[in-house]
């Protein structure tokens, strides 16, 4: 954290985006999905199988994460492969996981 940063009030859009980001990171299922996508891209089917979740649940959570631009996808035929889209948030997530692991 920068110590010399002068105080600047946050505008409504910034407040909303920050709160939505923390909302995304407050859900255990979304944390599991993001953690998985930190290392590699996966299809919805792969995510569902690896995390033992329904494809419907995975799709729903990925839609939410995509709206926040935390994940992105590429299409190969009829299959969508999801991957991380924001290294800043992934770094924040990894720091939070590391912090929790040390308790």
C-alpha cells in the first residue's frame, strides 16, 4: 500500500465495482472456480467435474464472474473454455488464500 497516497473520495461507479468484486469473492463456490482458473483454462464440464458441482451451478457462477470481467472464455466448436481475465483480482484472491492458510 502506498503511504503517500492522498485521500480521494470514491465515485459511485468505483464504489459499485469494488463492492461487486468483493461480493464475487465472498462466495465459496466462486472462490473455488476462480482458484481453479488461476492455473489453467477449463470447460464448464471440466469445472463441474473437478469441483463436484452441477453444470448449471457452474454456468450461473461463471456468468456472474464474466459480467465483472474476472473470467473470459474462448469457443472451440460448441465448447466454451473459461480462464482468468483479471490478474489483479487473482493476485488478491491468492493473497487471501495464503493469509487464511497461515492461521
